C-alpha cells in the first residue's frame, strides 16, 4: 500500500515539527532523527527534512513522495509494465524508486528501513556535520 508522504524541506526541523504537531499531526519517533521528522495524520503523512543537509533543495521546497510497505521491486515492476523508466536508489533511510512524471517532476517512492534510519542517525551524531 502506498501512503502519500510529501517531503517539506525546512530551515529548522524542530520549529517545523512543533508547527505541524500543533496542526494535529503526530510525530513518528521510530522514523525520526535530528534532520528528519516523520509525522502522521489521519489520512497521510508528512516528512520534514533539514534543507541544509538535503541534496540542494532550498527551505520551502516540497517534493511529492510516497511511502510503501510493499517491496520496491513490485512498484518498479508496475512502472516498467506501464512503460515508465525508474531508478532504484540506495538511501541512508532505506531505498527508493524515483520516477519522472509526465510533467518532468521526479516522484519518490520510499521503502523506509527503521534499522537503516537508526544507523544513519548514530553515524551522523559522531560526524562533524549531520547527513540526511
């Protein structure tokens, strides 16, 4: 099943997290680290990502994304069967499929691995600068 997961790139993760919690979203501590807050709403989720450690996305940028609980290979197979090229990417939170929509916008489908998220967080804590 796909869950809508827009990713909001922000200048201050903690401030943005407090704002969205004030709207009624609930923090998912099992999927959150210093540079990423994963929040759930009744009908979807929002990811808040520190823009300073993103791959060039400025604060205020929003990316359409989805989280999935099915194997990414199944998502990739559907895309290929429909004639869409995709990239399967190893991320520091797990893996993702990236595909370009008809308007040229990249859409990300994430398979989030809790163990990978925690390893990345521990590595970032020991580094001089956090990583996404």
